[in-house]
C-alpha cells in the first residue's frame, strides 16, 4: 500500500443480531488535494440471502487526521452502524 494509505478492520454486532465487518480507511486524494477517512460496514443477512454495505466518507485538509480524533468520528460511526436492523 502507498505510504499515505492506512486501514483497519473490525467486527461489530448490529441491532438485528448479525455480525458485520467494519473497515476504517485513510487516504489522500491528489485530484482533490484532500485527506479522506472512510468507514464501511458490510453485513450479510441469511434471512434475505443478501449482503448490505453502508459507507460514510469524510473529506478534510488536515494531513495528520487529527480532525478525525478530535471529533471521535470512528466511535460515532460505530454507534450509528450498530443500530442497523435488517428485517
């Protein structure tokens, strides 16, 4: 991976009981001259035999990604994603 690319993975239990994958990615986009933080959640519903993916992307100019830490974006997104109910 390029030096300006960083990611982590985790799992979380959503409100309807399914286990989801959570991806947290940092990257720099030269065309926008901006830093990005992206949060992806992927979950499979056995009941519907369907996979779902939710993504949130934040764009900012802070090259150290401190804005993300100051605003606690990861904790915020985890809190939102955990409330998902697949029916």
